[in-house]
């Protein structure tokens, strides 16, 4: 399915629908406060922030059908981060504005606003949700925990969201004389809680995963290993360039799932992935993983597909970002694409880091319109998009480390390359 960018607009629209719904009944929910502007602003911030936070849980549930409207799971996850952060800020603004009502008359009362020392249970629960949210988001955004520990702390966000739901329902301000707002907040609450329960608790038990067995492990370089796996029962089906979440059943390795692109598939159904030692988990894989271990595959995911682009294309790969291009090259060797013209730039720090060159060299032999250029930083420096001939008339596909992508994006914007002609995959979304 062709990439669409309608997803973000749709989700922003759902969140900001809270404002016209709030306007329908806002005069009845001010407590006749002498500072109505602060009350109004706090309520708007609370409703929109709550909606954004609820929608962030829906997006984190890894729903395949939503990928089509974001251009891939990586884009969807990044949008999830964006609306979660925005919702978090708005939810913080809510009590701050309420506290400002007591300035300068009563500073003690102002400070008490932020702590659960109120006469009303609903307000105390809201305060607990406020502090829980601050602690959870601080861990998520500021403290750099190992992924497996970060994942556990991240699950507690759902608990504090549920406290926020209880806070809203006990106050009953949003529902007074406004059945539409009641229906809106109820649907958001249910969608978010169901998504959170599914992703945090039930996913490992009910999500279908395909079993593979590791047949062979090769290490072409010290920090890169190729893992060949064969299906235990059925083989997975996917579009070249897509990825699966792999979890390995092997002593000494955690069961956490990580995304890897399928680089090659054989006629018998065996597949190959490439794993670079980048962090604690992948270093452990390199040390401990052995042939015979079982892998569980969830997917496929991703909408990074050269076949949806123009006939003239630029491929730019860096480091382990070579994986989807390797998948495409292996596919073209089996299913020729003579009508497509491709200029590929493989960016490495030094020539010794370039892997699987034999696949691309084989493709050059059988596909006259495919050209490979190895860009070695220690000799030529870093690639400059503006120096690539004819780049303004071609679709550009990019996958590689974040600094490389950002530098290329900056270059492309300076020469006014349209965003619709730039396609990329970003695995930094966990």
C-alpha cells in the first residue's frame, strides 16, 4: 500500500476535538472563580493533554493497519513520542494554572495544589497521577536506563493514566450537561486502557509469533554477525525491506524483542538477518547466541519500499542501515527490475567495514542501470547530498545512523528537495 501521511493529521484532529466539545459547556464548570481565564486555560490544557496521552497508548500498541497512514512503524512510533510529550506538557500546565489562582493572596494554598493534601478524593487522586506522570516521564525522557529496565518503568505510565481517568470521572466536571464530552472521554479512556493492557500485559501471550531455528552464525567483522534461520513450521511472508521483531530463546539472553530487517530469503524459506553490536543487548547476542536456539518473529512491519518510488532512484546506506538495501538487492537478483535506474551510495568509516559487497557487485553485473559507489569517510570524507548528480529529479532512499541521516536531511533541505521524494527508515524508535 502506498505511503500516506494522513495519520498525524487524523490523530491531532481527534485530540483538538476536545476544545469545541469543552466550549459547549465551559460556563458551567468554573466554580464562579474570580479568575476564569486561568480556570478555562487549565481545563483546555487538561482535556487536550488527556486526549493526546490517551492516543499515545493507542499508537504504542503496534497496530499493523495504522502503519499505512504514517508511512511505517518507525514514523508512527516517533509521532507517538511527539504527542506523548505534548500531552505531558499540557497535563503539567493544568495544575500550574490552577495553582496560579491563589497568587498573590495565598501562597500556602498555591503550594498545596501540587500535593495530595486536599479534602476531595478526586483532587488527591489527580495529584497522585500528576506526580506519577512526572516521575515516569523523567525516567523515560531524561534517565538513560538499559532498554529492558526502561521498558518495565514505561509500563507504569498506564497505571498513572488510569488514576487520571478516575480523577476525571470523580470530578464529573466534563460531563455536566455535556453528553458528547462524556462519550468522547469515555471512548478515549477505553481505547487507551485496552491498548495499554494489550501491549504491556497480554501481548506476549496472544500476539502470534512465528518460530524459527538458528542454523548458522557468521561474523564477517568483529562487531557484525549474520544470523541464518530456518522456519520450524511455516515461513514468514513479507515485502523486501520489511523487518520483524525478534526475540531469542537462548540461555543468558533476555526475551526482549528487537527489530531486524530480513536481508535475504532462500527458496527453502530460510532467512538471514544482520546484527551489529551497538548496545548491551546486541553485545550479549554476539557473546552468547548459538546455533540451535529458537527465535520468535512478530511482524512484518515497515513501509520502506523502493517499488513505490520513481524509476530513477538514489539509495544512501550507512553502517547497519545497509540491511534494507541488501534485502532489495537480493530481491532484484531474483525478480529483475530493468525499468528502474539506481545509484547507490554505501557510506562507511573505512573500506574494511563494508559488508556484503559481493551482492551489490553481482547486481551490477546483471543490472546495467544499477551503480554502486563506496563512500569511505577516512578517504573521501562524509557524503554530501548536494554533490550527488541529478538528485533533484530522483527519489532518495536513506537508512543509516541518526547523525548521517540528519546531515543528509539538512543538505537536501538546502537544495529544496521535496519531502515527498525523500524516503527513510529510522530504527531509533524504541
